[in-house]
């Protein structure tokens, strides 16, 4: 009797269909497909998603001389790869991550020219220096940033441009007739330059600024922008004005400033992080006003600083955030954050998903409020606790990330289990933090999580998942 063999369904696909599958894979994973069979050996060389990243070749623990050898191997690999690429193909995405590109200026220009010649739609040039590379190649500020080559501005079909530690000519951006997304990092970006950038890109839908300097006062006005990210930009003065009626996603990370936000009815998601603040300050009213300006959002993420400071607002303890369905709290679950957590539970009556992302944060000893902690509903031993509407009527899923099983985590979870009448899922993701002397604590964290299985719960259909 003939032996029954498994059917290889990929063998029935044409090369063009397999190539579509490969082009969805990260570049490093696409390369691994070359070992599957002789047929697959060279297929990945026609992927439309190309990523040349020096971290694939340069090991962090290597010495300076070894780094130079590995860097040369990386450059040689890239040169050989583009020589074998089908000249008639159009690439969708091209990424080049290379620190100190001036050392290999000719090759860097060659790689960028390759991307333009293959009519890439998304161009990502990251010339920032990894931390492990900072001391080996000199001071980036002394040699200056790499300049975006003039021929790039002639690429009319470019839709997405990402530049890190790479200078550009803002006056020439209007040549990119199809440009919809710009992400900038590690460059000087004055308020006048930002205004000109937006003016020169009439189709711009997404704008991201990370670690940019000299920004001054940010004043953004656009009728097309739908996504805005401002992340740890320096030299930012004390206000940000946003007049973007179609804005759907807004993410801010940095120091607390005054926000002047026009009515944003389209906004769906906001991520507000003031984790870099070093002083408490009684800015509760300022935070309250910011939340009032973005009240129509559906997905909201707030930081520990917000949780500690918001109780000092004159309008505490409630702000109508009626549309919020998914709330993420970046928190230590310290008692000084408890009143802030209560504020958001009270303000989001239709909340369905609560994510508690436990991460290190600065805890301020001065709370700026006379609210007593001993009578807080998470801690109180009284029978008549405050039960928030969302907890008893709409909250269906709770995600705890970074769980260790410390007392304040247990207190918070116990409250949600006791009063979460419609709660159907409690998902626990264990912390990866090591113990003293690097001891692996996963088993201990898991045992603490398993104790939750015995807790009293209001919902009979609740599932507790431990990952």
C-alpha cells in the first residue's frame, strides 16, 4: 500500500502569488524563506518590502574593530542584494537604517537611488545612532546630519516619507505630489518650518515628530490631517495650538504645556503622556480642560502623572467622557494614583475595555488634594462602596500587563472582580522584570496570578487568562 504523504499546498501556487505572501513578511523573515526549497531560494529577492538595517549584522557587544568589519559586511550585502533585484519591479516600501552614513556616502546615495529608481511608495531613512554605537563613531553633531539627496524630491509617486537624523529642504516638499505621511525624528524643526511643511503638503494625512528640537510654539492648522504624533520634542515653549477638524488620532508625549484645541468631533483615539514631568504642580484644571477638549474620543490612554494630578482639578470628581469604550492606564497602581483611576472610571460610563499597563513612573509625595486615601473605594472596608456605572453595567474585558501580584494590584483587581457584573474576560500578562541579582521571577508571578482564580467574582461567565 502506497504511503500517504502530506500535500504541500504552496506547490500549487504560482511564483507571483508566493511573492505576494513573502512581501507581507518582515524583510528578515522573508530572507529565511530562501532555505525552504530550491524554488524558494531566490524568490525573496523580488519582495516589495525591502529593509536594510545594520542591526541585522552588527552585534551590540562587539568591539570597535569588530563593528567596522560587520558594518562593511552589511554594506557589501546591501550592494550585492540591489544588484540582483529585478530592474523592472516596483517596490512598495524601502527602509535603510545606518548610523553615520557620511562614512559611506557613495554607498548611501546608491541605496537611496535604488529605492527611487524602483518607484518606492514608502521611503524610510533612519540615520540615528543606536545607543551601543554612540561612542564608537564620534559626535554626530560635529559631522552634521546627512542631507536628503536632491534626486529624491523628483520622485512624484512617493506617498510616505520617514526621516530620522536626516536633513531635508522643506521648500521642496511640494514636489511630492502624492505625499500623505511624514515622520521626522532627530532634526531641527522650528514653528515656521512646521507651518511651511504643512502648507507644502496639501494631501498630508499623517504627521509624526519625535525628538525634534527648536520646535518653539506648535501651531498646526490643516484640513486634511487625520493623525498627529508629538513625541519628546525639545525646546517646546508653553503652548500647542491644534486646528485640525478631521483629526482622528492624537498622541502626545513630553512635558505639560497649554493646549489650545479647536472642536475635534472626528477624534477617535488620544494618548496623553506627561511622564517626563519632574515637578508635581497643581495643574489639575489644565489637565481637566485638555480632557474636555477631546471629550468625544473612543480610545483613551493616560499616564501616571495624569492620575496623580487630575484630583486637584476644581471640577473633580467627574468629566463626561461618554464615548470612551477603551481606556488604558499607564500606572504603578500606587495609592497616590487611586483617586485618578476612580476619576476615569466615574467619567467613562460606557467603558467596555480597561487596560492597566503597569510600568515604572515617578510618584509625587505631594498629592495636591485633601482627598483621604483610607476611605477610598479600593481600600475601604465599609460595605457601602462606590460602584461605578461602567464597572457594573458595561465593562467586559480587563487587561493587566506587567502583573507581579503586589498588594495594590490585588486590591484593584479584587474591586473589579467583586463588582464587574458583565465582565467576561480578565487577561493577566506576567511581568518580565527580574528579581534581585537577575533572578527569574516568572514562576512566582504566575503563582500570584493563579490565586486570583479563587477570588469572589460577580460575573458567572468570567474567564481568567494567565499569559
